[in-house]
């Protein structure tokens, strides 16, 4: 299934030509989990990001639903 993903912070720098208004479309298997999507995008540190689907923060073991938009936010720190 195809999923539209929007990346926030410096995560978008991993994908040359990334345009935030469009995001990127990725193909994942039916029943894929959030952790599978992160692995496909090579976003390995699951604790350093928040994933939002349908307006709520989801966990790595949650299933990605067909036809929804996924937002991946990078943790920020500073002083």
C-alpha cells in the first residue's frame, strides 16, 4: 500500500528534492507497523522521533492504515 509521509526537522535532508507541501509517497506492505515504515525510511532511532497519524501520536508497534498521511517529527533540544 502507498502512504504519504511528511518529514519535519532535518529528517527531510535525507531525501534530495523533498518538498514539504507534497511529502513523499512510499510503498509498504499491508499490515506494516510504524517501526517498519521508519526502517524503510532508514530512520533508525525510534526514540528520537514522534510519529503522528490521524492527529494522534502513535507507537512503533501500531499498524499503519491505508490512505492516511503520516507525519514524522524530529525531537528538538536546545537551551
